[in-house]
C-alpha cells in the first residue's frame, strides 16, 4: 500500500482508501482530485470506506469531482456495494463506492 499525498492507494490502482474521523482540512478536495485522476487513467475509481465519517468524506469528494466533470460536459455516477475487509486483524464490513462516467 502506498500513500500519495494524504490519499492511500492499494495494490488495485483504481482503489482509494478513504479516511474518516479527523481528516485534515481540504481532504475532500484532495480525494476528489484523486478520483478524477484514477477515473481518467482506469475508467473507474473505487473508494473503500469503513464508518460513517469515511462515507461522508467520500460523498463530499464524489460531489466535488462530479461538479468538476460537468464543466467538461461529462456526468459521473456512483454505485455502492458491501465488501468484507480485514482491518487490524479483524473482519469488518466496508462500503465500496464505485465511480464511473455516464455513457451516452
């Protein structure tokens, strides 16, 4: 796992691990920039969230990225699914938010 600025990336290059809790000021904007970057490189961006604060940050970031995409005539959409993860040697359920471009 690699850290790119304050956004963690996983071995899956299209997966962003979203922080919750005390994320620093401007985190949603940085995450939105990461979404746009990953989306344009891989045609999909996945955000893995665990807990309400992380989901909140992901939704804020998606909204920022979506508004930026609209300026270029593109629409983004978000799908969600539950996934099992291991966190600190404990199994947890996480929400995976998948961002794609709307096809015509």
